[in-house]
């Protein structure tokens, strides 16, 4: 019974595909899975938008939207209708073709990342050998869409926002890659299915998730920071900050194209959160061994929604970082720390199982963090501001 | 250590989030059209004309001195003096405004008209829901719209209204006392004159 | 040659041609992106997963962005009134035809020299990793040194600019 519930989507797909002749079955199965992904993630997007507005509201001592349905639950429907019927304005001197293509390029690329993520036991669209590399390739391609959006608007602020966004995304992409390489070193494979399988063991009731190891915790924290920056979320949302540069690279978009960009941003958030759970939080495995009866896809989506709540929590708490502060943080703190993390992973592997690996690796990481943090503070010359030209 | 500030901030926001379901102080929103925050006593929005008694045109305190019209910085008040006079609260005959228009869309709520009025006739109202869809005349308020009773003034600014009433009553009492004294003096004089007139008449007889 | 590979090749060549003939420089860069994507799809069609995804990650994700930055920061991105026609186009055409002929002859000659293989080679990421760390570790380290030198050079050039403007 538990097995059936766990594999219910796979069984349903097999039953549906069984109606077709044998030659068509594989292709039909793939098409069905794609349709499922395209149906599920926009629904999750609606939930995430609602969660964000209500959650941010409560954190800011106010209600979120509460008029449209009971407790404002139909607000995403209202937003969707608004986006559909709004007038689609393209600036007069904007490059129409590229202006149209930018959201069209962004949304499919963002959805392609889900092709390699295992959403439950045996529930991955394509079990690629180099799945992680595919995911990062798709992540890198989204920067192109951002540039197209910013440049085609013929708006110097959009272009500036796009340049900043690309610079930020490239810097934090490197960091993201390095923190995932740590996991790959231990799991021994780039395939995300194998990475989840290697976390599917329990000692007693505790799982072997990578986040519960010293290098895993460091890698996880780096991944959280880098994924917040990669998807242009607060506190790294200078390129799209509403009070700074209107809306950055999607200033000139209105109506449905804006809705597509918004969708692309949130779905990218989901994708990156899903990657983070797969790499560090054990993907679809249950947190305690006695909870193994709950279907695995429920754990996966629960973990993704928890990440989203954490992203919303960060947005409600932290002030925005300035562009140079952001870039300094990436290149001067997070990147060296993630390189050190790689060395620590190698050391972990080298020391073999036992108490030495825990103590030595934790000590190295903790000392490095404290030392780098303190030098960062002292080098920053925190004091009254000095001007270059004014005096 | 790096990151401690972030954790403290996250804790504070989490407290806000969970506390907003339990305590009123962490959720200070009112559901606007159904509930309203009671206005503070010192709130001021746009001016109105005060009238004493039950009828607005008989009891209006304004005597069309036009000081507020001259002092208004954006010149949003327009007054036309009447040709005849009517008695005011002490009984003296005063002019009254035949037209008193304030363009509320121009008014900047500076309260200068209130400060300079010698007759306590114009005061600040606290009603702000004046939105209208008539873009040209909808916010031009005339004499009848501006006239509001003294009881209303007591409702919105109780201490101020009580003080104004006290002052006016004091002035009235002073005038009455003066009038009484003058009447008594006149009566005494008349009596003295009568006695003086009666005495020579008696003497003549 | 199967249909998908044919279509992808046409797409790649079309992208490359567009990159040469379009007037607006940014449009050229975007057409170049299409050409890069076509090459990546060709790699994937030949079952070379690692190289295909690395092509997307490196070329489309980084090289195109670099080219875009270079175009935007160095010349005005206004559309030139006329296309870039050069007067020596016939010589250029002749030379490029000559190079193409030499390359084509070399490729066709080498195909006959390969042994007949019935099955596609089984290349997975493990084998690539082993090869990189085992047989090809010297080129790997040299490439790493080259990249480090390039990064340091860029930083030094940028720092000198800052020092001079100060």
C-alpha cells in the first residue's frame, strides 16, 4: 500500500502509456512527464506567490492580501487575469524581435532544469549521467535571456540592471558550482539520482544527508547564499530592486511578458531549491527512518517549500546589498571559502571514517570562517565615510 | 562573528511572523473600509465654518471680515460680503458672508485661516473621505457644505471646543456685565435726573 | 546522416551565416549563440553528453556574455546605416574556400583511416575524469596556469587603469 502511494504517479503514467502501441510508449511517457512538470510547477508558483505576499505581510506587521478569496487565497488567480488582459506595451525604439524573444527564451530554459531532478523514488524525467552539469548549463543560459531583456528595451536603466544582474549571476554561478563539486567528490557521480541514492542510508534514526557533515554544512550555507544571489532575490536583488532602478531589466515589460519573467524567476527559485535539496538535504529521503512510510514525493515538495519559506524569510529580514558589496562578498569571501571546502572534502575522504575526520574538518572550517570574518571586518575600515572628490 | 547579525535579524522577523497571529501589537493593520482608526484630537484636514444653535445661517459665527481670505497662502477662500446685517451671538449687528467658497483641492491644511480668525468662526475638520469623481466642482465647497454645528466641533476637538466656548462665554459675560453696568449707570443717572427734575418741580410748587 | 543531425547542422550554419551578415552587432552575437547551441546539440546527437553540456555552460553561458560585454563597452551599439561590406570580398571568399577545401580533404582522408567500429564508444563522465587526471593531467595543469595568468593579467590591467585615473 505504501509502495503504491509512493509510486502512484509512475504507475499512473505506465497505465496511461499502456494504451499505446509499443513503439510510441517511450516517447508518450516522456511527453506525459513533461506535461506533468509544466502543470505542477506553475501551480507551485501560484502557491509561492501567495505565500510570499502573506508571509512578507505578517513579517512586516500587516496582513497580506486578504480580500480576493477566503484569506486572499484567490489572489494569484486575480493576478493572472490582470497579467493576461493588461496592454502589452513595447517602447517605440525598442528592438521588437529581441524584446519578444527574451521571455520566450527564459521560460523554457528555466523549465529544462527540472528534467534531471529526482522528485521521488524513480521519478526523474531523464536519468542523465552528467545531470548536474546539464542543470548548470541551463542555469548559465538564463543569463542570456536577462541580457536580451535588458538590452532590447533601449533604456539605459534596463541595460544597467541587466549588466549588474549578469555580473552577479556569473560570480555566484562559480560559487554554486564549487559548492556542488564538494558533493560530487563524495558521491562519486554527476548523476543526481546517484547523489540522492548515496544519501538514502540511516544510522539509527538519523539520515546520512550531506548537510549533517561539517563540509556539507559549509557547502549548504554557501549554496543557500549563492542560490539567493543566482535568482536575484533579496538581499541580492539590486538589479531588480524596486526602489533603486524601477524594475531593472524588466522595466519595459508589461502584461503577459512581465508575468512570464515573474514566472521564470520563481520557477528558477524552485529549480535551484530542488537542486539544493537533492545535493545536501537528501532529495526525496525522509528525515527520520521511522517516517519512511510517507511517500517520497511529499518529502521532496515539502523540502522545496521549506526552502521557499526560507527565501521569503531572508527577503523580509535583510536589507539589500549594494552591487560592489555583493561582488566583494562573492569573490573575496564566499569563493575562497568554497575552495577551502573542497580541500576539506578531500581531507575528509583521506582521513577515512572515524572521529578524526569530524573533529579536524569541523575545526578547519570553523577557524577559517572566524578568521576570514574578522579580517573582513577589520579591512572594511568601518568608520566615518571618506570622500574621494568632495574635500 | 560574521553572520550573527543576520541570525538576530532572522529571529526578530520570525517573532514578528508568529507574534502577528497572537498579539495585536505585532499586527497593527485595520481593515480599512469596515474599521477605521479613530482620529487623534489634533488632526486637521480641511476647514469648516462653525455655527451656534439649531440653524446654520442664523447662527454662523463668520462676519465676513475677509482676514482669512487675505491670509490664505494658496488663496483658496473666496468671500462675498452681504449687504445687510444680522445679529451675532452677543446680539450685535454684523455682516455675514453671502458667499464663502473654499476650494478644498487647493487647500494645504496649513491652519493659518484658523489662527487669524478673530471670531472663532473657522476651524479645522477631520473628515478626509472627500473623494469625488467630479473633477471641476466636486471639491469646491460652498457656505452650506462648510457649515457645521458647534456640537460637531465639540465631537471632533473636545478640549479646543470647550476652551473656545469658555472664551466666548467669558466675552459675552463681560459685555453683559458692561451693558448692565452701563444700564445701571444710565438708570441711576435717569433716576438722579428724575429726582433732580422732581425736586425743582416740588420746589416750584 | 540522420534527419535530426541534418536539421541541427542547417541551424548551426544558418546561425553562423546570420552572425556574419546581420547589421546590428548584438543581433550578430545572438545569431552566434544559435550557432553555439547548434554545435552543442550536435555533440549531444553524437552521444557526447559531457562535452555537449560543457559547450552550453562555457560558450553560451560565459563566452557569449563576454562577447556581449566587449561589444557594449567598446563601441557604440547603434545600428550602422549600411552593412559592413569590404572591398576585398573576392579575395576573402577565395581564401576561405581554399581553407575549407584543405580541411574537408583532411577530414575525409582521416575517416577512411579509422578502424571500423560497430558500437558507439562507451564514454561516460567517469572515464573522462580518469583520463583528465591520468593521461591528460599535464595539458589540464597547463590550461589552468594559462587561465590563472589571464585572470591575473586582467586584474593588473584593471588596477593600473584605476591607478592612472586617480
